[in-house]
């Protein structure tokens, strides 16, 4: 399968050329969507949903409890359907805790510290209460737990991996897009959790459905699971997946139907799944430009401009108070890689999402 075909099929799997009917449907299809930048994760889901949903539409899905945000794998924050959180963390949570063990020892966070933080969080959030990050840190401090430096952050990630807490409804922000969410108890906030018969197989199938054609090494990178576990996941998937070349699969079930008239240029967010979720990122992007996008040394992955599946540039925009209505600024790798009008249209779709 040549790169042009792979890009076309991945656009379809990502629902970038076959958008989902609702925000929840898009989130369910993707399963876990990177969302370190809160606005970026919301734009990622809106980009995969028909009908030009706005930021307020996505926030409403958070407020209804349909989607949440948490450290689901690789120690990275993802947007995920609330009902899928527990079973995904059953595969990835303990591994994330082990990977953070050295940092936790350095920060003086042991099992007793975590247990005290859990008791404090449960007492403060019981009955459906919600707290901001700062308010939850204050709860920890009152319980005698030091949150200075990175200690507070690591307490949050540990409690989220168990999982005890999750980021749910959005925190209002005057004059600009919301930047944070309230923490809530998983037991109180998520009432319709599911448990697949074979979680590992389901994990692989859902990845292939939303990212295919893709392979075992791609899944290992995306999920943060060891390569041995990734191979076992592929074997467990059985007839639910179909090989299309040596190490790439698509799902055997019917795939999303492409929508006619999808614009050729897409402005996609930072940490975009279409770019970041593969062991080999040279399929969507020429190797010479990978360093411009990232991950950079500080871990940042820039927003990208995509033409027929190929990354041709980056763009930037601020969500600060008083600046979120400004026009996004494009930067093409090669002049003329896309028409000015098409780029402007792609960026304007994002601007309308943010400001409508």
C-alpha cells in the first residue's frame, strides 16, 4: 500500500473525511484523543464531527458527563468517553504508575501519601461535589500533604490512574475559552461504565478502527504498552481486523463513509492524532519537516496544516483573553503548497469553532 493510499485511508479512519454525526460519536470512535492542550483536544473532536460544532458544544458534552479528560496512557492527557475510562486504565494505569515510580520516590510520594490523598479527595468530592485543581491542592494541604513544586501534579496523576478522580465539567472563564476542568470522583461522575469481554483485543481493534491502516508497533507507541503485549492484542483481535500489507491492518467491519465535499485543507490541533500516533510519522509528513512540528525537546507538538493527508505547514493561535478572536497565523513549509483561500478557509473554520 503506497503512502498516498495510506494517507487517504487514515483520513477516513480518523473521521477527517468521514465525520461522525455527534461529538460523542466522534469521541467513541477515536476512543482516546490527545488533549494536553485543552482547546486542542476539543478542536480535534470537533474536526471529526459533522455540522460545524462549536467549543460550547464540546464543553456541553463534558458537562453532561459524556466525555472526560484524564491521563489514560503514556502519562499523557487524553479526551475519552467516560464509559470507556475504567477499562482502558485497567490496561494502562498500573504501567503508568510503575513508569512514574522514580519521580514519585524523588518527590517523596509513597503509597501512604497516595492513600492519604485519596481519603482527602474522596471526603471533599463525595456526593457529586467538584473542585478546581487549585481547590483540590488546598484540600491536600489541609490534610498535611505538600503540593509544592510538582508534588501536587503527581498526586493528581496517581489518583487519576487508579482511577479515583477525573477531569469532568468545564470551569467557566470570563472573556475567553475555558482552560481547565473541575475534578470529580469517578464513582460519582461515571455511571455507565462498560467492560469489554477482552479489553486488550478491544483496545487494539478500536485503535485500528480510528487510526488504520496501522500496525502493532504503532499501537505499542500509541498505547504505551510493551511490544509483546501489543502483539498479543493483535492476535486476540482475530477476525475483527484484516491485514492490508506486511504489518498494517484495517478493521473487518464496515468503515465510515466518506462525505463528499470535505475541504482539501485541514487545520488540525497540536498533538494531533493523525500525525502523532504512529511509529513512522514520515507517511503524513516529509522527513525534513518533522522537527519543525515536533515533538520538540520540551515535548510540544505544533498545530498542523494538512492537504489531502499530507502535512504542508503549521499554524499558531492564542486562546488568551482578548486574543482568542485574532486570526490564526499559518506557516507553510513550501510556498504554494496550498492556496491562500483554502488555507484561510481552514483556519476560519477553527476560528468560528472557538468564537461562535
